[in-house]
C-alpha cells in the first residue's frame, strides 16, 4: 500500500494516513509540504462549510517542529501527518466554539488530552471542524457558528451531494475527510456522532469503549456517553490514530479506564475465518429502507466469503434505546451546560439589570433552539416528582440494554447491522422535526448506552448514489477485533477508496 515514490503534489490529498506516514518517514515529503497542501485545499473548498477555523501559522509551527523531529530520526507513525479536530475538543492554538454562539471568541488555555496525545505523537493540526452545537444533532444543521468563508451559520454540505446533510454531530469531520481536505479527523460520539456521519460520507470511523479515551477537554454534552474517536478513510488509518488517542488519564478524567494504550494495528491482518457475526433481527425491521438493506446484505455476504459465519441474534430493547437516550442525554446536558452562565466562558449579554437577568439574557441569546429544547427536557426529567418516572426508569432500561448485549455476545464475536435507517437526507428535510431526527439514531444508540465500541465502514451505495455504512459493534475492549474485521473487508472491497465527484 505504501507508495515508494513521491506523488505529484496535486495528488497528495489522495494519500491515506498510512501512505503519508510512509512518505514522511522516508523523507520524501516534509511535514510542511503536507500541511501546506491541505491548507490550500481547505481554502479552495470552503463552500462545503466543513471548517470553522484555520490558522496557517499555528499549523506551520507544528509542521516545522515535526520536520525537525523527523530529521532527528523520529519513527512515530503520526510524525508530520496532518489532521483536524472537531471543534468540541479544546485547543490552545485555535479557538474552540463547540458550534455554539455561547463560545464565540473562546480560547482554551490548554489542549484536550486527546489533542495533546495526537500532538505528542507528532500529528500536525490543520484547524477546527464544524459540528452541531454542543454535539447535539444528527445532521450538522444545528451549528450556530459561521464556517470559514461565511458570515452567517451555514449547514455543512455532504461532498457526495451538496444538497444533502453530511450527518452529525461530527459532520464537519466526515465531510472534510470525504472531500480530502484532511487525511483524518477526530470526532466524538455520544449517540452515534462518529458512526452516522462516517456512514453518510462514505468514510471509516470508530468510537472506542466508553472510558478508553480521555474526555478531558472535550466540551461536555452527556458525560456518561461522550467518547472520542478517529475518522479517516480506512480502518488501518483509524487503528493508527486510535492507538495514539487512548490510554488512562486518572488525574483529569475519573471515568477514563485504567487500561493501557494498545497498538491497534497489530491485529489488522489476522484471519477472520470462523468469526461469528451476530445479526440482530431488530436492526432489519420495517424502519430500514430497502436501499440501505441491500447494501448491508451484500456487505454481510462479503463477510461470509471471507470466512465469517452469520449468527441470528436478538437485541430486544433496541426500540427503547430512543426514549432512554433522549431522557439520559438531555438530563446530563442540562447539568453540564449550567456552567455557561456568562461569567466564565464566552458570550455575555450586553445589557442586563441584575445577576439573574444577566444569566437569563446570556443563555437566551447564547444557546440555539435544539440546545434549549434539551436543557428543558433534561431539567424536567430530573425535577422532583418526575425523576423516578423518567430518569430512574431510563437508567434501569439502560442497564437492560447493556445486559442484552452481553447475552448476545454469548453467541457471537461481533455484531453487524446498518448504521442508520436511510442514506443522508436533504438539507432542510427534517430540520423542523426534532423527533424525526431522534428516530434516525435508532441503530447507533444501543451501543452508546451500553458503552460498547462501535464503528462504521463504507459498505456500498444506496438511493441517489449516496454512501451506506456497515456498523460493527464489539464487546468491551474489542476495538482491535473490530478494526481487524473492517480492515479485512477493505482489502476485499473498494468502497472506502471511492471518492465524491468534484472534490
Ligand atoms: N444524534 C444524537 C443526538 O442528537 C447523537 C449526537 C452525538 O452522538 N453527539 O444527541
């Protein structure tokens, strides 16, 4: 796979992370050249709305430092490799907005742990990527920040069809990787926000086991669900990035697990002969559109050709994951977002009479509609008198959903199914209907609620020629197995190397 020759600079963006790494290690490409190439592309493709901020000089400072380390013999696989971060990760050298007006002009005094780890591994940051406000959404139509090159907020466009959404909330990350504006990006997944946009944009993304990657410096949405992960074109690239992102962070994130970082690339080529893939019948019911089903079915047939065995299983509480998630996530969000009061971070109302009025005006102006909706739902379900009926009940069912998975993993090694019921929809199609958006999360929420690792890999195309992702879910700490199964599939198929027209 690694090309021995330097590509013409016009094709550099076609290179995967692994290929760029090979060129950088062989000193056939400098980190500065790589960074400059992608910075130029980002400037050229602002119409997609994928990036919120770039700072050429900050990028080049990192690239020069990487070149110096390469010259001194660094063998880190990510040394000099460009990537970009979802704007939910705080960064010292770029603004952080989480897609919210509330954080306009905010700059963090420190880097998120995941950002710092990737930087320590030598990766060069190209800038910050658009996302739904505080990661709440499935379409990236909820960002309140104008993307680069715009003066008003503007939905991110799907590079495969710019009249469609890229998915969300990591929509900027997925669109940027699919359009080759960056070889890789970080994303976060609370209820599907890595897997669903990866599926909609035809790229690969993985959410690790809850607690594998530190949440320190990730602007919090729902703390018991939020998890960081990589988005790239291939499983191999995701393995490289994830290896650098994970690891315990006991002093800064009390929910980070005491599990050492792993090299997820080691298992990539293992045989998957005899692998038992569980097929949950609840993922293939009436709600699944025929085009997505056809693509998923043929991907599963490919797995059988590779020697895997398909095992029918049941995840009986799949449907309940929607009401459960939309109680728990807003409950945690309403608590997490109480810190945005106009005193410590970002936006403050220009005029107010007293402290209470300042809070009220700041929050009314600073938060968007979807965020306010969730704060209200969350406050309601946590309030005295409703706590038992909603929040506690949701927690109980969450436990049962996790138990259902353990039952299923008695019969299979991995679980496979669709990522979303349909391909990416048209911009505006569901923007006035929050419930329609929530329902589209049905296949990603169960793994999130159970804290299990899950990924999406390109599996074919559906209606309108739009990409369809295959979701793979593993048991706790089975990231290596997931990436292995995805890598073997990608060696047998070419969906991951197809590219949208016009980019
Ligand atoms: N679509 C889900 C939501 O709106 C998931 C978002 C996420 O994973 N950040 O909450």
